[in-house]
C-alpha cells in the first residue's frame, strides 16, 4: 500500500511508534488546488501529522487540525477520521509566498487547534502555538508541555509524498524507575533524530526501523490503509440551506439567477439547488431533486 499508517512497539521499553505514508491521498488533496510548493509541503506535513495522531487515539469520530496565522498562509485545515479518511485545504496569498519559505515565515503569529470530535462522548480541543522551526517541532513541544503522553514527531513532504514518524512514551509497565525511563526515552529520540528527510520520504517502515533501531527489539504491526475521501454531500448542503430559513433560501435562489451553487472547498464538488429543490426541502420531501451535482 502506498498510503498507510503502521504501528510498532519496543519490547524492552514503554515506548510505541507509528509511521505514516501518504502518496495517492496527498495527490488527491493537491489536485484540487494549484498550491505553491511551500504551501503544498506544509499541507502534506499536516496531513501526515493528522494520520499519526489518529493512530494514538482509540475513538470513532473525526480529528481535525486547523492552523491560522496573520501571514501568507492564513489557514490550513486537515481532517482525518477514525477510518483514516483524509482531506485538507489551504488558504494563501500567492504574492507573499517565496520559494523555500519556512513555517515561521508562512504563518507568523500562528496557532494550531487540534479538535477531537468523537461519535460518542465529549468533544476535546487543544491549542498548539506555531512558534517552532517547523510543524513537527511545534507538535512535539505541545506534547512535552501538556498533560499528554510525551510524544515526538518527524514530518516531511515534497509535493509527491507526505510522511511522518511518531514516538510516544507509554505509562510505566516494563520499567518503573523514572531515571531509567527517561534515559531510554532520550536514547530512542537520539537515534530517531538521525533520520533524514530523504530516508523518511523514500524508505518503507521496516527499512527505517532497521536503520534506526536495529539494536532494539521492535515489534511491527500490520499496516492500516489511508485514503482521500471528502465528507461533503448533497444532504449536508441541503441542511445548510434549511438552516437559512425558507424566506432567505428563496431570496438567495432569486438573487443567484434561479439556482444556488454550494461549493465544497475541499474537493471542488458543486451542489446545485433551484427553486423547485428549495420548495421540496421545506416541504419535508428531502434533498433529492432535479438539480445536478457537478465536479
């Protein structure tokens, strides 16, 4: 599989890990908009981060990462479901984008909201300051200073593939001595820090683990597939129209020349509603009408 996450576990330490590789799904996201290279790279890193974070959670629902700033990239947004369906989008000012621009240059005064929206249970949100050298450093710093389990990220994207590596310290089970736990954790981080962008983007998980941790006992689990899938639908668009109220929806049809076009910014699908569709919606007959859906 070209698009997958794969979990691994250190048998002698209380540490788990995961890799994420996105190729086809990443290309689906980039195909929807003509992103400049630095924006495509940043969006790819955020997609890989979302795929890795979903692997740390035991839930059914949706994880969203939304980054905002006052700079050339005011918005990045990625969603990854518990089924590992991903989608993403970026907003940018092309005139302000320079080749090779870094995260601090693209997103000054930035913040990243991590939102976990489970199908059942309470919604959770954490805020990450985008004040590090790159997205991986920002996420790693957040986990280091929050009440979450210590977690480190390595993220890279090159417009073709988006890949990531995660290490996470688990609650004490095999080793209970605090100093020994810290020493083992730092040992693994030091090894992982030798991983280059070329290796992360070009090698499979088994090869990466052998290069980094060949002296450790590592158990590798079966990979799980990732795919691009947008959650937009005609039904969701119809609910948005219903929320306007009948009078406003009818007025909108008239203002737009007899047909409302609702565009999905993630996948460029367009859902069309004419006067008959709107009347049908408010008559309680559902959203299936004569209007077409365009791509």
